[in-house]
C-alpha cells in the first residue's frame, strides 16, 4: 500500500467509526507532514455542539496546536469527503499544500449532507442572500486596522 492509500484509509476508517460508534457524522480527516501523521479527527459537530467542528477543521486545530503554528505549509490533508466551503477555506488559511479526498460533495449530498445552498448563496450579491447581511460602524472598526498597520512587527498572515 502506498503512503497516500495508507493515510486515506485512516481518514475513511475515522468516518466509518464515527458512524458505527454513534458518535457523529461520517467524515474523517488526517494531516500528514514529512510522511508522518500529525493529526487526525472525525467529525465532532453534534458530539461537541460546535457547527465548525468538521473533521478537517478539527484536524487542523490539532495539527496547529501540536506544531505550535497556524501555518501548516508542508502538510497534506487526507479527508474522507470533498471539503465543504468552510473546510476548504480553513485548508487554504492553514496553507496546507495538498488535499486528497475520497467521496465527492455529490456523494455527500446523496446521503443528506448538502452544501449546494452555501455555494448558491456565495454566487448571489449580498443584498440577495437569504441571510440578511448589513454593514455598520465601519469608520469605528477601521481603528483596529490602523492600529495594526502601526505595529512595529505585525504578524504576517
């Protein structure tokens, strides 16, 4: 078995165990750096009452804590399903090098996990989205950005 298959099998096993143990939804993720597993997690949304605790986000949190960094450059993520918009964004923000996935977003949709609504919403202008989005107090909020710009050593994101 090649390393990619080994780590993908781990992600898939996490997703299956989550279902078999009645723990949570059927998603699992593994983060690897230099050929070694750094972090793994299954979906924890319902078990932790945290809508952001998808397998990928949970694994990213574990990897960042373990490596003591928010930058996972040099890491690869193996996930049992194509990442949702939130997880995909988290992978980009974490600077993970490559995503390997098994099930597609269409496979997930076929069993009741659809992100189509979010994709559709993102294509709409803000004033046409189903969730009202209203900007306010921008001038006041800009102060934090001005303070950031004046910092001697701002943290590079």
